[in-house]
């Protein structure tokens, strides 16, 4: 229960959200915070340093940044948090307790989108049902695992898209995944800029194509367009 946690935050072009997240993490004892930031993003690196994070620089791309951040982490437990997501109060104790249960190799929190509206509640409901019944949480739900389990399945792959799905599927085959009751609050800015319906249908389409074998490289091109 006293195992050290390393929080790995892949960040690109982040300012206010990252600063807010780092302020919340400063009050949590026994936690190492690593911000994985591309070489050419000095502004975000400066925010991370002011917030007390250990900064790791490398190539851009969430998969690549997760790989670099995890490689630098020294904790017994790894927690991967998006810069625009806030873990729930008491997340550290909940993670330690979950990973102390027999057979549990990792998990995630329930998703909460930080905006009002029926469309967002429906997206949350579908995401949380998918996580519970299909055991397939996404990266915006703050994934966690032990260092031993992470290494055993080969960690994150340096993919341009679907890096979280690829990792969770491999991790889930090695043991049990816990979906915790606490809510990770994710920024609504992506849905607000694209529209909830478009964003949801686009994500479902990309996921379906990935599951039938379409390359993440090809899907990343669709996503950017």
C-alpha cells in the first residue's frame, strides 16, 4: 500500500490545464510527476517545470511521449494522465488499493466530461459501459498499472493513434482490470470544438476500423483530416 506512484503526463501545447493538474498533484505525498514534452515545445516545458514536474523531452506524438515518460519513471506504480484530465480526490489511495487485490494488473477511473449537457452525459454513460463490460477504458480515464505488469506486456507502443487501446488490450490479457468508481474529469474542449455527435461518430468509426485491422498510421491520417 506504500508503493511509490509515478504520474506520467504526455503534453503538447498545454498551459492552463497542465498548470491546474500539476497544482493538484503537488499535495499528494509519495508521487513522482513526469511531464513528457516534445523538444520544440518550450512553453509547455516551462509550465511543467514551474509546476514541479520532472520534464522529459523527446519526439512529438502521444504514443512516443508515453513511452519516454514511462522509461524515465522510477515508481512501482505507473499512472498515465492526460494534461487536460483531473483524477478524482483520493486517487492515489484508490489506485494502491485496487492494485493490491489478487489478479489485478491495472485499471482506470470512470469518465466524466467537464461540461453540462445531455450529450456529454450520454457520452460518459457509453464510455463507462464500454469500460465495464468490454474492459476497454481509454487514456482519458487515467490508466494505471504496476511497473512489473507494464514491463511484462511491453508497455505502450509508439503508435500515432490507438496507443491506449493497444496497451489496454495487451494488459487485459495478462490479468484483471479494475474500473474504479471515482471519476476522472476530462476537458470538454475537444467535443465543444468538433461537436459531440461528430466527435463520437468519428471515434466509433476509427475504433471499428482499428479492430478489424486497419493500421493506426492510416487511421491517424483520417483523424487529422
